[in-house]
């Protein structure tokens, strides 16, 4: 409930511009965050395994989402950074592999899987609290006869990640070889393998979209497209398909166009490696910095366009008046002013080349360059000096300052950004099949074999998915976990109330209340009994004072 409250108030922030209301909402977000983190810490200190189960349990009342998925959707970095969440991520990432397995041992077993049985350490099986636990125990037992530790080795997300990384590097090597050495009009075997490989990538993207928790197809597509890297994958595959279509058209011009399209497509395939860096604690936050800086760059470009276009058009109209209305003229206008920013001044063109001409017939057909006007030869260099001062000194330093500010902001929250990226990557590879592209095309045959295996042994258990969502699943002990959570939450609230009572602010408020109560009691005691008695005493004192004042005047003066 605290996580949902946090998410709801965060969504409300974008719906208002009132500063006072924003402060109130932020205070509520802070309150809900403290509640969620406090209860989670209390749970984790009591029982680590139950807490991890509670984090991934599907919540029927909250859209069949788990606590982890709700926190990630709300970008609740404070919750994700808690020790319980990180422990869960580590356990899912390693699978049945022990945490103390070094990277070198993993890489060595990746090259030679037969060493995994003796070289790697495996954790003991945890008694799962999931539904259909008997089925999973039966499946695990059969597999441990048939496959042994190799099954757990190849199904660990860290191994799936490393296998996909190695496969992708081989794919890029093949793509490089084709573009540089083997792209000809005759289709080669390498090209066929490359096409099959990209088709395997496409099937994996379709599997990711279909396997999302959303039920309607439109919602699945929307959830898939919301991920930035999924957009990059979709665009990359679509561009590759366009390049292949152009490549098979029987025209020389389309073949050359296919070479250009596939070369540009190679850039996007290579940039896909950046997503793999997000698992690294040092490189991951740098990707966030790059994304934020690209946003800053877009705002800077809008400002730069104002100065570039204004100088480009004004200087060209002075240098070359009455230019022909062609595409080449438009390109030349912008080309010079843009490259001026990087130090290319084109002074030989502005001051006039030795072989230039004013004959329109010659400079229009490209025989000779056009001579600039006499006014432009002395005025435009002055304009360029002012333009270069603004563009190079002012605007570029503004861009550097914007980048520095973005770097400082991201650097202050490096760990928080990395935790969110790490969750996304672990979630992706925990759902991926153990077969990596292009061998993932064999998955339908694997599923068929799994179904036949169960059918032959006449098992009463139907074939189940080879992969389940590790971050959102049904558990068999939901009532037990709910009762346990309520007890721990009540205990946490009690501790919080006791702590609040002992706070200086609360003691001050209690003291003020006590003083108010004493004051009210005194007023009640004085009125009406004591007040009437005091009034009569005051009247008697007044009469005595008056009598004392009259006595000196009535007495006769005594003898001297």
C-alpha cells in the first residue's frame, strides 16, 4: 500500500503547477517512502527469505503486480536500493550458482561447460513456496538425473547474459566481414547466415513483447515500446530489412543504396552494445549521463540554429546576391556557417579565389567558382568574427556548463541510477531462454520435446513454461506471508509511535498540553467559590482603607 501511495502521488506531481500543492505532494511522497522502506527493513531483519518472497509475490488487489514491479514502475530508487531488494537481485542474477564463484571461473566454464560440475559451486535448493510446488520438484528431480548441474549452469541469468554477449560479438564480427570484404552482387553464404541471425533477433523481440504480464495485445505493445532499448532494437531490425530488400532488387542503384543502408544499420547494431554496459557499476551510470547530455544537446541545438541560420542567410545574400533557387544553394548556405563553428573559415571563398568569375553561365554549370561582391569581401569577415565569438566562445561554453551540471546531478545519484538499470537488465535476462541467437530458433522443437517427454512418461503434469517471471509470481503461502507482513508492519508502526513520543518536538507539545490542562483546572477551581470569597475580601479591604482615611480628619489637633 505504501508503494502504491508513493506511485500515485508521483503521478500527481505532473498534474499540477501549484508550488504549495507540489510541496504537499512531495511531503506525502516522502512519508509513503519512509513507510515502505521502514517496513521492508523490519521484514528483512526478521526473515530474509520470506522478505524476498514477499517482494515478488503477485498482489491481486494491485493489478497482479509485485512490490518490485510497482517500485520500478514508480521509479522508486530509494526502495530498490534497500538491502532486501539488492539481495533478491543478486540471487536471481546468479540462479543456482553460488555468489563466491569468480568471474574467471565463470568465463572458463563458459568456454568449456564440462568444467562447471567440478569448478563451480552451487547453492542448495530452496524449498519453493510457489504454487504447483510438487510439479517443480518432480521436474527438478528428473532434470538432475538427466542433465545434472549443467541445467542450472546454462539457465542462470548471468550465464545467459554472457552467452548472448559472446554471440553478439560473433554476429558483429560477421557483419563487419560482409560489409568490408564480402558484399557483392552474388549472395554469399555469410549473408544468408547474417539474415538468419537477424531473424533470430526479431523472434526474440517478439517473444519479449508477447511474454509481458499485460493481457491485451495493445497493452503488450505499449509496454514493449516504452522501453528505450526496445525502440532501438525495433528500428535496427526494420532498417536491416529495408537494406536487404534493396539488396535483392535487380538494379545497380538499389544495390549501392543497400550498401549505404546496411552500413548505417551496422552503426545501430554496434550501439546496442551500450545496453550491455549497464550491468557494470561504473559504466552503467555513464550511459545515464549520455542520455541526459543528449537532451541538453537538443536544447542547445535549438539555440544554435538561431545564430547559424541568421548568419548563414545574411552573409550569403551579401556575398552572392540573386543566387539561383536550387537545392545546392541551400546546402552551400548552411554548410559554411555550420563548419565555421569547428574552425573551417572558408576565407579563400569569401575573399575571392584567383580563378573565380562573375559570368553566370560559368559559375552556374560549375566550371568556375563565383566571385563574391566587393562589399561582402570586407563586411562578411567582420560579421564572421562576431559570429565566431558568439558561437565558439559563448554558446560552446554554455554547452560545457550544461554538461557539467548534468554530470554533477547524475554523479550525485550514481548508485540509484545504476540500481534501476541493473534491475531492468536482470529482469530481461531472467526471462530469456538459455538458447541464444541464432540457436533460439530451435526453441519450438525444444518445447515440443519437453511436451513429448512428459507425455511418454504419462505424467499428470502438463508442460509448463521453461521460464517464469522471477520478479512477479504466484506463491502458495500467500496468507502466511500476508499475516506475517501485517504483524511486522504493526510492530514497525508501534516502534515509530514510541520514537515519535520521545522526540523533542513531541515532548514540547506534551508540555504545552499539560500547561493548558493546569490552566483550565485552576480556572475551574477559582470559579465560582474562590472568586466570590476573594471579592468579599477585596470589599472589606476597601472599607477598612476608607475608615483609616477618615480618622485623621475627625481628631482634634494635639498641643504642641
